[in-house]
């Protein structure tokens, strides 16, 4: 069974684990790939990317689970998202996540639209995203996240419904910060089912995203 997670956090931001332990913990759960996308803005983006990039070589040499370097732009003003997206890619981020307009945090309105227009890879927990923004995400190839994290998951059904209506692609992620946050494969599938998707659709999401993820590992 395919299993990967493209949004989680380490000690480089507000997570609890070193990268080596983080990768080992998901390795024993059968993950093929994990992307560490720590919280960043202008103050720490270089620090985070430098640390993840330095760790990738040895971790990927010895671990069956492969580590992809990523970043999550978090509570960044919408006018700064495009520039920081470009900066993150220049620093080696293979996956750029943006912290969307979740229901449980005071994210600046307009963040969802700015992130999509900036061409991030994943719009995390986008809350009550509008149909217009979801349609733009579909057009731009931005993945809309169904979150396994408490609070952020409250709008999963809304996100899944709009994605189905406009043809936007989805991704299922844990947004893990602690060891107990990482999802077993069966539970991850249940996140999709709980959002109103069929099992066939959930498996399709994993298959489609896996084709993209494999290219990032080349």
C-alpha cells in the first residue's frame, strides 16, 4: 500500500523530533516518502532549508523511507507569499506548502488566493475556501489538503466537495508535530472517507500524487 506524507514538522520549527528520528518513525509504519515542511517566514527560512538539505544525503542513503526537503510558509502576509515561494525553491525546497485559511487560526484573509497565484505546491488546510479559489487551484495545479490534524480537519468535507466540483486535485496529510500524529495508512484513508470521498477516489489521490512524488526523487 502506498504511503507518504507531504506536510509535517520537525525540531526546526514547532515539531518534536530530529529529522533522523522522524524518518525512522514513519519508516516502521511503511512510508515510502516523507516531506518535512517546517513553518517558515523571512526570519528562519534559510536556517530550516540549510538543515534539511544537509540531512537529506545521509538519511536517504541509509533509510528505506526517503526524505524530501520542503517548507511551509506560515502566517506570511499575502503580499509576501510569491517572493518567499521563489526564495524557498531557490534554497532547495522541492515542495512548497502554504498555511491556508484554517478555521482555527487567525490567518490573514486572501492568503488562500495569494498562495495559489504564487504557485505553491500544496495549500494546507484551506478552511472555507471559495469555489473561485478552488477552481484557480485546479487550473494552476495546486493541491488542496485534507488534513488529519485536529481543528484543521474541520473543513475537510467542504474542501473535498468543492474539489470534486471544480476538478481540483487533493492530497491527504497529517500535519504531524509529534510522534503520535503520524497516521497509519488505514487511518489516512479514513480521513478521505470521512471527508465524503469513496475509497476508489482516495486510492486515486494517492496514485496520482505518487507519480509526482517519484519525479521529485529523481
